[in-house]
């Protein structure tokens, strides 16, 4: 089976109708019959893309707690220490 190469110029133009059609499409509607199955050797060499080129993937920071903590500065260091001992939150 010959390898078919497509570029962005080969794709049909994207309009509102095509976007709606693609949004409605489910995974089961995609035809993979023309794709050859991967061999065990190919699967063994598999490496996730994010490990190959880390610049393409950005780490998404997630908040650790519901209430953000105030940063310690020289002016409020004593107050933060006192409040942490008593269990109070500083805003």
C-alpha cells in the first residue's frame, strides 16, 4: 500500500458547516480501515510525543489549596508566624 502524504493545502476549507459536522462526529465514526496495524516492534519503540519535544507541551499549574497563602515579607513575617501557630488564615 503506497504512503499518502497530505499538506494543509490539500484539506478542504473550514467553514461553519464543516465545524458543526466535525463537532458532531464521534470516535466510532472515524474510518481507520486504510491504516495498517502497528507491529509489536513498533509498539515497543513508541515514545510519547511530549517526551520527544518538551517545548510543544506546557505544564498546566493547578492550585494546591482553595485559599491562596500570603507571601512572607519582612513587614509581615512576625504576623504570619503568630497566625500560623494559632491556626488563623491571613488574607
